């Protein structure tokens, strides 16, 4: 059985004018959908899932050191 994971990345640029203390956001956020496919039996535990997804997320320049990344991996494992 194959497992497919689709992740939507949305990057919103926020600029801060320090002198005026004003924040502005970009009108056109960057949006990207990435789909990962792998065999379901490869996802037997959190460590294996991390080994599969780490290179892909690193290539997309997602900081895998954040707690949010590890929570994301745990949630994928629970739902998968």
C-alpha cells in the first residue's frame, strides 16, 4: 500500500519599517504544494518517518530543528 502526503506551503512576506513602527505584508503570498509518496510499511515509527521526510523538507528549506516540525511528523504518524 502506498502513502501519499500533500503539504501546502504558504509564504507571506512581512516587512517592518523600524522608524515608523509599521508592518506591511506582501499582496501576493508565495504558495507551493509538495506531494510525497512512499510505501506505507516504511512508516512503522516516528524515526523512520523522519528519515523519509527529513531530506525532502531540508530541500524545501524548512527548519527541521523546530518543535513544530517534530509535532508535524508525530501528527502524520498518528493519522497515517
